[in-house]
């Protein structure tokens, strides 16, 4: 595994102490980490998945709109934060690896380090009432 920037390491450390679900990706969209609260929504422990490429985690966690239509990459907050380097928010439905369909709200933002270094993106999400 490649050495991570200190800001990414600290973001991951912070996520372990927070009660809200957090998903961290690197600059190329590689899944770096998701915390225990995110495990409950995604239906799988991070220890079981580990780091995943953008293609791999995009196939595992497929968000859809209220009609069940899968979101295109340009509609997914995490991918908007990675590719466009801007914050994004939306609600969607996700079927976790435990096959449970959940309605979630997602806010994603780019992770920018000192000296304006682009380091990836962070998504914070939570389950909402249907």
C-alpha cells in the first residue's frame, strides 16, 4: 500500500472517533477507509473489504434515485467531489452488501491539504426516514 499523506491519515483517524458514517477516498477515487457507523449502512466491515479501486466500490455500492434508477457518476456526490473537486449533496437509496435498501443523505467534499494539494474526497452520510 502506498504511503498516505498526513492529512489523509488524520482524516481517517478523526473518522474513527466520530459517530457519523464517513467514507474517505484518495485522489484517484480509491477507497481509503470507511468507519464503523458507515459499516452499518454499507452492510460490510471495512476490515472485510479493505481498500478498493473506484471501479470496485462503485459496483458494490450502487446508489439509486427514489424510482430505483441507478445514479450516473455525474450524480454521485463522492464522484463529483473527486472529479470536479467541489462539494456536493443529495439524497438517494443504497442497497448495502447486506441486501438492505436504505434511504440516505450524502454530503461529499474534496480533501485539500496544505499548499493546495488535492488529496481525495470525504463523504459524510446518514440514513433518513423514508
